[in-house]
């Protein structure tokens, strides 16, 4: 997935994405795009991995999945 396509999707959806067989969800608990806080949680029902990010760059650079930033794994994610 390209950064452009990912950003377009975030403009109007709270998407789920998969990486190496595990699924995650992105939600907007506060704000309006593009000035929005993003929440990310694993879709395993535990809610233990919920993390909050302040804006798109924070989400892309500091959402770490399997030791890599979301920005790094973006080309490999499934939506």
C-alpha cells in the first residue's frame, strides 16, 4: 500500500489492516482529519495493545509492529 492511498483511506474510514497474519484496527477517538488522534488496537479482542497517536506522522513513525514502524511496513500491509 502506498502512503498516498493509505492517507486517502484514513480521510474517510477507520480501517482494519493485516500484517503477517495478525489484524489491527485504526480508529479516530478524537478530532477531525487531518488534525486527529489515531487509536490502534490488535483485532484479537483483548484490547491490550491499544495505543494512541497524535496525528498522521506520529501514527506512521511511532506505531511499532513487530519491531518496525507502520511507515516501514506500509508496502506490505493488507487492507
